[in-house]
C-alpha cells in the first residue's frame, strides 16, 4: 500500500529508513513486527557466534606413506 508522506497518520523509522503508515494501528503492528525481527536476528547471531566458538575433535582417518625410488 502506498501512503502519501503528507497524509500519513504515523511514521516509523527502522534501520535508518522512515516508513509512512496509514493508521496508528498499522504503526503498532509495524513496531511489533520490527521488534520481533530484531529479536530473531539477535537470536540467530547468538547461535552463529556460539557455533563458531565450539571446538571439534579431529582424528586422522588414514595415513599415506610413499617414497621416491
């Protein structure tokens, strides 16, 4: 839905971009959705960070021995 900036009932700023909204109810929904997105993003970044810190045990599967004659 396109909303004229001059006729917008509300505005919201998310990640540096201003959004023009048709009603206060839409602003509440927008704010709730942006908080949920930020929460999910933070949880995902925490999980990725946790996985990057884990240590993995390494065991050689086989050894190749060769010589030049």
